[in-house]
C-alpha cells in the first residue's frame, strides 16, 4: 500500500495525523498521555482541569453500558464522571515534561472554570505557561458541574459562551477550541457565539444526556450509587449519527472555523466520515477506553487506504467533500421525479398488508450501504 502524509496544520498547530484522544479517561494523567503518544496519536486533549480540584469528588459506580442483543458487544456507554480531581500544579508539571519528551506531538489542555473572568484568565495563563500547544474550553460537561453553573450550563447559554471566550481571548497566547454540548436544540447558536467571542475552533460533541436503564430487579435506575442516580452522558457508537449530524451543521454554519469532530468514533472508517462532513481533526474517548491506545494504527491504515482508493494526496483534500450533498426534502422529491423513479409502485396499504414482518418491508426502504455514485 502506498504510504501517505497524514499531517495537517490546524490553527497553526502541526498534527502528525488528525487522530486525537479526547478529554477523558484515556488522557487522565501524564503517564497514559505518554503511552498514547508512543502509540501514534497525532495529539491529545488532556482530561479537563480546573483551579480547585479539591471540589471534584467522583462517585462509584459511575459508568453504565448498553450491549447489542445479537452480539453482546457494547454499543452505548453512560458516565457520570466529573472532570479531573488531580491538582492543577500536578498537571502543569506533567504538561512541561510531556512537551520536553514529545516536542512534535500536539498537547492540548482542556480547562473549565466558574463564571468569573479572573478564574478563566488565571487558568489560561497558568496552563499556557506550562507549554501546551492549545486549549479546549469545556463548555459542555452535562452532569455534576452544571449544578455549579459550569460546563454545559455555560455552553447552553450563548451570551455566557461568548463572554467566556472573549475573556479567554484577552489572555490566550495559544489557539483555543470551544467544546460544545449536544444537549441543545441548535448547536450552531452557541458555536457562533464562541467564535464571535474569539474561539479559534469548535470541538463537537460532548456526551448526550441520558438514562442508561432501570434495573428490573431492584427497580432502581443505573448507574446506582447507594440506590440513587442522576442522568449522565451518553457516548460511543450509538451517538455517532447524532454527532455526524451536528458536525455537518457546524461545518455548514461556520465554514471558516476548524472543527474537531467526535462522538462514537470506534475505527478509521468512522473518523473518515466526520472528516468528509467537515472535521479537520477527530477525537476518540470511549472507543479508546474499550479498545486501547493501539486502535490508532488501524485508523491511520484505514485513512491511507481510503486516500489511495480515491487518489487524495493530503488529508485536506477530502475534508468537507460530502457536505454539499445535503438539501431539502422537496428537492429530494424533485430529483427522484426527474430521474423518473416512481414514488411507489403499489398502494402503501397493500404493501403493509402483504407482510407479517415489518422488517421485510423496511428492508426495501433502506439505503444500501456503501453505494458509491459516479
Ligand atoms: C468516562 C468519560 C469521561 C469524560 N470526561 C471528559 C472530560 O473530562 N472533559 C471533556 O471535555 N469531555 C469528557 N468526556 C467526553 C468525551 O471527551 C467525548 O466528548 C464523548 O465521550 C463523546 O466521544 P466518544 O463517543 O468518543 O466517547 C468524557 C467521556 C467519558 C466517557
């Protein structure tokens, strides 16, 4: 197979490849971040830090899972984990030594603070002085922190989002991305506010607020902490279609703003779809928790194979290439009629009456996978 240069420059940051680990358990301390760099990830976003880590107290258990009824494989994942409970000073020392050890890898710090200008500006100043290449503002954690008006409580409020980004812009000497919550009607609104406030890029999406299930023996919802729970953040493969839709909307609304796409990426072909819809980098969290850091090798191979198949020379060549093919439903109808395809050959009542298994009929109405148009 022909090898390809997978590097890409985004906001002045030179990534060896567009595959990044997202803020979360796979980037929970300097030791595992070094492992990720050794495995070949182009960059990482460290687990979110704040000024007062002693306020961060995690519960056990804090994860839940949905499995495929057929294979038993995990397809959806819930967490009620908070941001990092490690002291900022510890993180700053690790950022310094990681940049010394891995000068060519991109190290992005994820930060979150209360709704106070001094707090945001203090954490930005401290973290960038430790040598990180960029920042990601966590305006999107859906559980726990919103009770303190942090995380998603900010990202769901356009005015706060713009203001926080403008505070960061005043003191930032490195590029910063704003990480968006999907728990909102129109994700483009806070994203536009973030860019108006000075954000250099948008990361999307954080987890989707969910209730993973109720235990039918105990009658208690899960994950169950001494009998009680809260709604948590849903991630992994089940959320990918929603994440793809939101990345598409962001790329169309903000064509000049780099997007880092995430949500449900489990392999190279998943990542490529985010890039075709406009993401210039992609991030993985739950996939790496379940499959390990080595999964990046398959992602890189899959990207090279895809580029060879289509004759793309650089990663930039295919970012956003599938974006123009979204239109309105009435335009779809017109296109179908122009192609002289019949809307329906039989009366719909007959169709449904003829079958006992609705899935047989649904199969006729389902798009074939991987159909390539000329
Ligand atoms: C256990 C867990 C902890 C997470 N912690 C953080 C965090 O500290 N900061 C953050 O911005 N996102 C955090 N996330 C969200 C992920 O970075 C990511 O946005 C989300 O899980 C969707 O991507 P995925 O499907 O690849 O996991 C966490 C996710 C999980 C599953």
